[in-house]
């Protein structure tokens, strides 16, 4: 009967060791997952920042294009006026 208790105790010890190893492994995976989650959140924040900066740069480029088109139109009008003055002179 002592052998039965001893064998049961040994099985229990082995089971507890396996359980401890599983818990350690699970803790490592949880920590790794938490690091990945934190990195993902940082990347999402950076992406939002870059998207905002891109939107601002795009808006500025549009304003510059509009301004350049307006300047070109005004130059054409000015050149036409100069040509008319020269012809009339």
C-alpha cells in the first residue's frame, strides 16, 4: 500500500512539474503577446501621425499648384496686355 501512495505521490509530483512548466511557458507567451500588442499600438499611432502629415503636405501641394496656375494665368494676361500696348504704339 505504501508503494501505491508513493507511486501516486510521484505521479502527482510529475504532474505538478508539468503544470509549472506549462504555466511558465504560458507566461512567456503572454509577455510576448503584450510586447507585440504594445508595438502594434505604437505602429498604429505612427501611421496616424504620418497620415495626418501626408494630408497636410497634400493640401499644401494643392494650394501651391492652385497658386502656380493663378500666377501663370496672370502672366498670360500681363503678356497679352503688353503685346496690345506695343501694337497700339
